[in-house]
C-alpha cells in the first residue's frame, strides 16, 4: 500500500491551520447570547487568516490582524434555543439567545446553591432547567441540570429562575466573584482578570453585592462606588463594542445585610458597617441603578443571631432582584391612548420607600418629616430603633409618636422626645450593624437607616 506523503502533508497543514483559529473563552457549547443586541464573536488566528462565523442563517467574515486578533459582529436576534455557532470548521452546538446578566462581587454572590439553606440536596439533583445557564472564568458555559447545578451561584440561580419563568426565554448568568474582595480591586486587578474579557459581550445588566471588606474604609465609599459604576459602564460601552448603549448599563446592587448581635444601644459605632450602608445609598442617584436590602435567613439561636456574614436568604434576594428587573426593564409598554377618549386623571408620582426630608425642633420635641407613599406610616408597625441627641452630646433612646400634617390623615411625621433631652438637635434611626427598628409604611415598605447629623 502506497502512502501519498504529499496528501498527508497537505491534510496535516490544513488541520494545523484550522486549529490555529481559536475562539475566546467567552464562547463554548451551551452558551447564551443577549437577545435584541448585535452579537460579537472574537478570537485568535494566524495573522491574515480568513475566519467565517455563522449563527443560524447569519454569517460574517473577517481576517486576523497582524497580532492575530479577529472579530466579527452578527445581527441581533430574538430569543431562541438549539442554535449552532460555527467558526470555520469548528461547530458549537446548543447555543441559545435570551437574557444575559453579570453576577459579580464578593463571597455572598459566589455562594453556591449546594451550600444554601433554601434548597434540599434531593431537590437540587432533580432540577432540570436547560434554558438556564451560567459561566465562570475558565470553566465554560453549563446548563442548570444534573449534579453540576450544585456549583451554580445561589443568588444567580434564583434570579434566573424567576426571570426565565416570567419572560419564557433562556437566561444566562456570567458569574464573576471573588470572596473577601475590596472595591478597589474591581477597578484594578480583578477588573482586568475577571471583567475586562467580557466588556465587549452585550448583557442586560449587572447584579452586584460587595462591601464587607471595605467597612474599615467606609468614609468615601459612596463616591468610590459611583466612580466604579461609571468605570464599568464606560468599559462596557467603549469604542469597539457593538453596543455603545452599554454606557447606561443597568446596575442592581445589594445593601449590606445586618451583621452581629442585635442592637442594644441607641447608637452603636460599628466599625464602619452602618456608615458603609449609608454610603451605598448615594449610588441610587445614578441613572439605571437600583438598591435592594439583603434579607437574613431565618433567625439563628439568640447567642449567634446575625453573626453569620453569609447568613442571607438567597432565594428571597435573587427573586427580589428579578422582580425589580421585571418591573423596571421588562415591564410591557402601556397601550397607546385613544385620542378621542377622555384622558384619565394624572396618577400621583410613584413613591418608593419612606425618605427623610427635613426636621424641626420645638418644645423639647424633634419633628421629622418624610416623603411617604399614600397612607403614610403604618400605625401598627414597631417604632423601636430611634435615637435622640441634645446639646450635651449623648444619644438616648427616643419616645416615638406618629403624626400627620394638619388636614391630612396620612401619618408622615415622626415626633421624637426624651425627658432627659431638653433641647434635641439630631436623630438617628437603626444606627447599628444589626438594627432592631422595623417601621414601615402601609404598603409594607421599610424605613431605611438614616441620620440627621451628617
């Protein structure tokens, strides 16, 4: 039998040339592309190598530049599954198009489903949700089914489950987390290592929870956090991205959960935990940002209540994040009004959680005025957690009375007093890492930690 060495050499050369066309690690079988946005695909090849990429009926070609980098952009698509991504002769099956979110931050975001209290082992093994997928650096895209589901970040799983159930589209989670990380690392080394490789990949938004490692430098965290969000948005919308609109990337972040033993003093200096949560709130002034509280898991025994820094209710948090996204980003457009119809009366402006507006001191009482949803505060809600300070400088527990503006039935005023504080000057509410106050409005929205002396 004669062997055609020339033919063997030709085939080996072709195989070698084809092997040199590589996709970036962002792409693999089972991946999810963001629907409704141009689809970028990139990788490496020999300089000058011709590369053809197809997804379904869409096709695009490019040549690798002198450095070997190549990039193509395919047209935006509607949601779907069962697609095949082909790059020259390489084929990647089971590709989907749907909603893609980045899940990023510290250990509470990376906490796996297998270690979460909200799901039982057998229940986890029975999960089969091929439309929900996730990817971590260096591990490729995976489907939410089988034993591998245990390593799915729990907050991301419950978020994706709620979103997929309501939108009926595939959902992809890009998990970029680092336990114990500080915010500054996400502008520096961690950004370069984890985030930058995804900066040209269109996504629907970012889910963020981090801050525990920054409590020692809480002052100024709000300014740094705002700059951090701006930096991410700029990078995701930078020149070369097929979607410049990413500069307005929705950013949903989580306020630090309660931590430590329950509040026992009117004001507790907690090493920056409370101050950092106050600083976090400044970011909601930015467009397309939303802040949610981190709900605690069912109470632990009193001796350790609230001490577990990872003891948050991930199912409740992931579901709440999804519901906020559904309300803010995915709400259906209202029907166009009939020009001939009588216009309905203007709806009152929406009010979220109660917000402090101003105060006045009179006759030993400090009156605090709030912006509250119609109905005002709930008179049946607990009014613990308020502290009062006078000229002498000591904080005292405050006696609390709910009141209404003259002519109104809505309880929008909180009156604070204490016989030991003759001339009150300042007030704080829930100023503790694990506060006890639970005042809400009639719609169940809680009053957040605040102070008047900042």
